[in-house]
């Protein structure tokens, strides 16, 4: 029997070739795209541009934008009535004004001449930049600019931009201009630009330029003047109408053309003006050459420098001064009328000089000041002592000794013997033997009569009673600022006879303290001061400070009233219809003569002498030379005055009995002759 047959398993076929797949069609080979093959042509510039843009964005973000830039501005000194006396500037004449103080014609003229698309661009006119770049490239050098008004302002006020002609500077200028336009309105940018742009002859901004060229504020200029100023901007030295009137006229007419092209004016408006000459004013006179007011201006300038330093010349201060021009003119006239009677220099033949100061006793404001003949030539103010020295006041200083005695309780009824000369060597005044004027003896008299007759030997005894230090203290308290000491710090007994130097200003200040009954208002050339923004920095509010007891001060006034009614100063009282008091002064060598006096409204001092000092004027006295000038001045301003009479004081204090040993006559005079009084 045969075995069963198993079904056979079909094995997989190995290495059996299947049907081959269909091959894809062969594509023709192509080149990579141009932008890929030459990627560096676009990628590198693009990367560079990205880097540049990034850098510009970074620089833009880092550039500081100070919107509170403080620029130098001119300060103005006005008189008591608000009229301009002079300006102070440190080489930059600039006054910032508001946009509404700039006429529309001026604004449009500047836009037409400098930046016709000012209100359309965003700070930079790129089309103009390209146009200028092409012109400069084809010209082979930089011939044409494209700065907008905004760019010009940036260049003028931001020091980090600089002025050198470089790409870096231009980039900073452009970026800051764009940044500024995002921070400020167009009108504000225009206002700032017109207040800062240089316009020739030291004038910065349209206000200073209008005053410099036309003598009026910017708000008052007309179309011709506006076009002239607009034309100056591109070439301040080339087109300014003072130095180059012909070129300025041609430039002005070009501005007319630009304004017509922009539709700002019509040809009918411009045509009648094209042939008109440009009329300018004379350059401002330097303040030192203002002969009528230079001494007061010098006084005010020094005061402002002491109080405000450099702001006097750069801070745009508006200073309302105290000078009354009418009184100043009358002071000059009073001096001129008497010059023929003033003693001359024994060697040169030149007449003596004169100084006069008038102070409002109610507030200390200086209403008139004459400090010599010609400040521009001498630069010495004899009224204030600035630039020179003070002057011995002679017997005009005696009222301070009298005041010290009254404060010490010495009655005006105290009597003294007034011999021609006394020796006080044993009374604390070593070697001092003062004598009276002309060696006259006066017998016995009280302090009122001694004041009226200015008896040196009586006041010499009085200073011994009160002490010279007390006299100096009273004088300083009342307004004398000069040091009242000799070398070593001692106050000499001769202080009572005015041997120490003082100035007419401080003497007038001190006599004003008498006139107020003892309230001192420090002499000042300033009523008020405002900064460039109109903030009040200072104002004279007339409060004053009491430095003397009223009845005691009025006792001294009472004694000095006798000087002008029946003493050495009667000339000062000629024609007076109101109450006055005063005191004469003459130095021992007749080199300085004085009269100081006051009403209840104004105090004034007159000094006559030679600037070099210690030049004798034989025969000259305070009563015969200085008092007549004082009288002329006071009579000339009388219509402006309505003074109250001085109250009659109670005479206080005790009558003392001084001891005196007179020098037997005849007595030899000391080597240095003492002060004499007339």
C-alpha cells in the first residue's frame, strides 16, 4: 500500500524579477533664480539698511530733547515813568516775545524766504535735501542747503548738534528736527525760531532786530520792514540794511517775489514798495555815552550786578528804575547855571566838578544823580564814589555828632564856649587842636546856635562828650556805608568835622533818614525787577526801618532848620515856600564844599571839588558854592512837591556843664590844619 501524498506548499519565489516600474520623465535641468543666485546683491544692502535704520532709531531714542533751553536775553532799564533808559547785554541782544507780538506779515515773509513748506513737512523736507544734494554734487562742492526752519532752530539752540559741515552733524540735526516736531506745535517752533535767529549787528531774534534797524518793537513793523528782516536771515552781514542798504533792498524785493509766489501778498501790494529805500535808525548809543543819565545808569548797573550777577546782562530782566528824567534835567540845569561861579584848578584852569544826588525820603528811590561832567571820559562816578574815592564832608558831618549827643541825653540847650581854637590832647584826642573857620571865636552858645553857625570848637568838645565811636555808629545806622575809621581801626575825634571820606549818595541817604523822623529807607536805583517770564524778583515796598527815635530825630532837624534860616546855609532858603533843613560843609583846605538838606519829601546833597582830590579852592565854602546849586535845583522841582512842615519836637535831655581849657591866643596852627567851616 502506498503512502498518501501530501499537498505541496508553494514556496515563495526568490530572485524572481518583478515587472520594473515606469520611470518618470526626465526633466530638463534649470538655473537657480537670479535673486537666489545673487542674494548678496539684495541681502547685503537690505541688512545694511536694517542696521542703519536700527542705528538711526537708537540714536533718535537717545538724543536728548531739552524743551526748556535758557538763552541769553537783553535786560532793560527803564526810568521812573517806564521809558527806556538803556539795555544791558553781553554781546547778545535778544528779547523773547510771544507769537501774537509778531505781525503776520513778518511770519509769512520769513516762511516764504526760508521754508515755504513749513506747515506741510514733519521737520525735514527730503525733496529739498535731494535737490540740494544733487546741486551740491554737480557743483563739485557744497553750494546749497536744504534746512527747514525747524532744522535751523535745532542748529541754533542745541549745542550737541554743532555747526561743522559733516554727515554726522546733519543726521543729528534731522533726527532732532523730527523729534522736535513731534513735541511742539508748528506755531511754537516758529515762535522760538523767530526769537533766536541771528539777524546781524548783534541782534538775535526779530524783536531785537526791529529795534536795531527801525527803532520800533516788532509788533509795529510794516510790510517793507518785515520783508527786509526776513531777507537778512540768510546773510546777516551781507544783507543787513545798515551796512549794505543796496543788497538789503534787492533781497527785500526778492522776499516780495517769494511772498507773491506763495500767495501771501499780491503784486499790487508789493509794486508801490519796490523802489522805496530802506530807512534805518542810528545805532544805539552806548549807555556810558548818555551824558544826561550815564551816572545813574552806572549806579543802577552796579546795583544789579551785586544783586543778580550775570543775569544783569543775560537774564532778560526788566528793571523799572527810579530816575525822574524831568528832575535829572533840572539837576543838570542847576549845575550848568552855576558853573561860571565854580572855582578853577590853580594849575590846569579847569573848573571844579560837581555832583548832585536827590532821594525820595519816603522810599529811598534816587530821583536824580549827577556824578561829574563826562562819565565816558572819566569812568568815575563822583556821586557814588565808584571808580574813585569818597570825599571829606567837612562840617556837613556834624549832624551825626549832634544826633549822637541827643541820643546820649544831652540837651540842645547845653551851652559851650566856642573859642577860636581848643586843645583836646588830654581829652582822648592826642595832638588834636581844632580851630574855627578864619580862627573866629564865638563865645558861649547852645547847641542849636553852634549848629547854625557851624562852630568847630564846640563840636570838637561835643565829640569828646559822646565819643567818636558813637558818632560813627549813628552815621552808619542812618545810611553812611563808607568805613569811618583810620588805619588800625580807630575812629578819630576829627570825625565830627568830616575828615573821613563819604559820598554824596550816602549823605543824601542819611539826611533822608533825618527827614523821615528816623525811619531809614536805603537809597536804591530800583523800583522793581522782573525776570524774562514776568515774575517779580524785587519790588520796593517802602516799609523802611526805624533807626532813630522820632522826637530825637526831629530835634536834630530843628537845629538844622536854624542853619538855613539864620546860619551858614541861608542861601539854600532863598525863595523857599516850604519847610527845609540842611547843613553846609567845607574842608580845612577848601578842597571839598557841600550842602545837604531836605524837605519832608526829598533829600538832596551837592558836592563841589576836583576829581583828583585835595585841590584847594581858596574862598570857596559850602554856603557860597554848593548851597546856591541846591537852592536852584529845589526851586526848579518845587511844583512837584507838596511837603508837610516838620513837627516841632520836645527838647529832651539834660543840660550838661562841659569843661574847656581854651588855647591862649595867639596860637600857632598845627602842621596839618584842621577842618574849617563856612
